[in-house]
C-alpha cells in the first residue's frame, strides 16, 4: 500500500511540474502558471500557521482559501500585473532556490566538524575514516557546484531568450537532474568506498532523525 501511495504521489508531482511547464510556455495560460507558482507558498504558509496557531487553525486555513479564491475570481489589477510578470516570478523562484541551496552547502563548510555531507555521513556510519571524510568533502563541493550551475543555466537560458528550454529546465528537469546526481554519487561511492559497511535506509533515517532531535543543525 505504501508503494502505491508513493508511486501515485510521484505521478501527481510529475503531472504538476508538467502543467507548470505547459502553462508557462503559453502566454494565454499565464494566470494558471502564476497560481501553480504561488499556491505551494500559500500552502506552506498555511501549514506553518496551522502548527503555530492551533487554536485558530481552521480560521487561518479558511482565510487563505478565501484569499486564493479572491485572487482568482476578482482579477484585481495587481493580480493582472503579477500575471504579466509570470516568467520573472518563475525565474526568481528557481534561481533563488538554487542559489540558496548552493549557499547552504557552501556555508556548511565553516562548521568545525565539516560540511553537511561530512556530518551526516559521520552520523550514519558512526564515524569516518580519513578517506571517507575526504570523499564527503568532495561531495559537498560537488553539490555547491551543481546548484550554482543550475542557477547559472536558468539565468543564461532566460537572458538569451530560450524560453521553452528555460521553462523545461525550471519545471521539468531540475529535480530529475538532482535525483540523477544522487544516483551517480551513490554509484561512485559504492565503487570508491567499496570497503565501507553499507547502512540500510531504515538505519540511516533512524540515526539522522535521532541526531536531528538532539540538535543537529
């Protein structure tokens, strides 16, 4: 049952990203593209308010739903302006999120115990050898480069007016590229660190969850 739910969730997520791409590349559908872009933000905001203000959670959720309906039906002047800026909204979201992730990994190198990859690997494997630590440092740098490259590619495609390719990168290919990077890193790790003990996914999640509860940041 869990596998079915996971597959269904992945299919729906893929359909959502495809819909974002199709509406973004069709100027007549930019009002839908903007909704696809802002609804998740409102959703995250509703979740945060739901958790932070349990006594008012239903009122807050209802207010957000009404606000979205108002944006859709009233066609306010500023909403029309936002629709006219659809491509810039997507550009800002994509480049901003990629630069944030690149900065997050880069900033983690300042930690005395190593970057995020090194610290997580140390928790999962309960200590690292010198070879393993050096490898995780390299992986951390690779993640910085990947996210920075995605931000740069997005900006370049947008600036040079390759809007269809740009939209495909932003909405369709970014997270598959990230997923492929995980797969490639795993393959390289199993080859380069072939003598390292394999840790199951369940043990990995258990150890990371425990460390997070104990203050891993």
